[in-house]
């Protein structure tokens, strides 16, 4: 583990904490690995931001990425790049052992899943209920057809290896 992977400071812009109509702010959580940021990530996060008033993004730690290849970029760098996006209010690193810990701490109104994320909504909802977190789980609609063909980190890496490998 690198020192970068232990820093848990957040990045992003801050909002005033309430919606324009005076209702309490609706907090949305999006999560992912975000290794080699690409248009598919941006589209997902923009859709997630549109689901509420505040978007907090949880960036996965290497220890939690077991469904695909390990990320190339350190966790803090991935967090900082995601946090620099206009749609993102705050980006934080996930918990090393329990992916639900930051969700419990934030207590969001919505968890926005990417259209291609491997998570099962009903399993997430059951675990949230068990932990006393009252929020909905929604899926983003899918890829933006205008974003082009390189919409996954794997495709980008394959293209780089094909051309430069």
C-alpha cells in the first residue's frame, strides 16, 4: 500500500446545503474505481448529480476492487481527478474493509449505480436496511451515445497497448 492510498481527505466543491426550493438537500452517492477517467465516467456522474442536490463520490480502494483488474492509478489521485469534475461536490476514498461504512456516515437519500456496475440493487437495499440506512438505489440510464467508443478503462488500455505496445 502506498501513502497515497491511506490519505482519506476529500476533494470537490461545496454547496450551501439546501435545495433552491427550501427543502432539505437531497444527497446522492455515486461510487466506482474511476481508473483512467473517461467520458463514460463523466456521463454517469452527471446523471447521478441530477438525481439530487449534492453528489458525493466514493472512490474504491484497491483492496475492494475484486471484480476486475486492480486500478493503475493510486487511490488519492483517482479521488482528486473525480473531485475536480464540476458535477461532483465531494470525492472521498472508500473504507478499506467495509464498503458500507462511508454510506452509513453520509446517510444519503440516493445511491446511484452506473448502468454497467456489477452490484445487485436488491442486495444493496437489504444491507442498507439491515444497517438502518434509509435510501433508494437507482441505476443511471447508460452510456451517452455522443461520447464516442472509448467508454471503458479496459478499452482505453487495450487501444494504448495496440498502438504503442
